[in-house]
C-alpha cells in the first residue's frame, strides 16, 4: 500500500469517526482543545458548530500529528463524560444505561458519553449525575463535571507511554458497534433526579484521557 493511499485511508477513518461522534452527541456547538503533549506551547481553544468542526478536521488532524492531544465536548450539559473505565465497567454501565458514545483512549481504557436527558438540564444537576456515575462504575471522579472534555474519536493518543514499538501513537476509537447501539432513550439520571448510587462505589475543566 502506498503512503498516499495510507494517508487517504487515515483521513477517511478520522472523518467517519468524528462524523459519528458529532451525530451521537447533538449540540448547537462543540468545544475543542488542542494541548501540546511534550513540548511547551500554547493550548489552542476553538468553538465550532458541527459543520465547522468537520471543515476544520484537516487542521485538527495536522495538529494531532504534530503532537497535540485533541479534546472536545458538546456544549450541552445534558451530555456528560465518564472517564477511565475498564472493560468490565463499560459492560456494567451499558447494561443499565444507554451510552451515546464510547471511545477507547488507550489499551482497555475507555471513556463513555452519557446523554442524561432529551432536553438541556442545569449544570449542577449534570455535575451531580456525572459524579454518581463515576462512583458507581469506578470512573475518574476528578473528571466528573458538567463541562469535562474527552478525547476525540478518530485522533491519536499522543502520550509517550502508549506509543507502539514503531513509535506511532495509538488511535482513539469506538469499539465495534459503538456508537451504533445508541438509542433515543436518555439515561434515567436525566429524568428529574440523578441515578441512585449502586453497590460499587460554566468553568473549563482540565481535559482527561488516559
């Protein structure tokens, strides 16, 4: 396979992953943050609607390839992130909640986006639900808020410790079937009250992503 063909496949793969991510988490706009991985440099923050996000994808991919982590979130409190989940936690979460999107950010480490309500909700309610979900499923409580960003599907995780033997960075990707298992049913947490704890135990937040 030629280098040009490989580059085309990579662009198409990223476009498809981002297109699905945007569709799974509908919002009027999306916050994007590009954070340099190893070298000092400015963190770049942008806000796009879905069309603008896709139009900027070439620039986003270029910054990612140059060593930036790519974090984003829909600008809507009704979508919250549950970070740092193991495969068993993902299975337990999806047995009782509808995940709008799931992204494997490193080997056997996942982020799940949960849509709490069909309509927008107050930030304090979203934050409370995010904390309860993190506690219940063993997620990262430090990443449980109404404004938490997560890694963008279709981009690479630039952390040095995750680089492959050939020096390339692993792709952040949705597991097979996701977000295709998304339904229109919102998480029960959005119907008036946060989820009850189970047996397991507007400020920009620091991006997360293992």
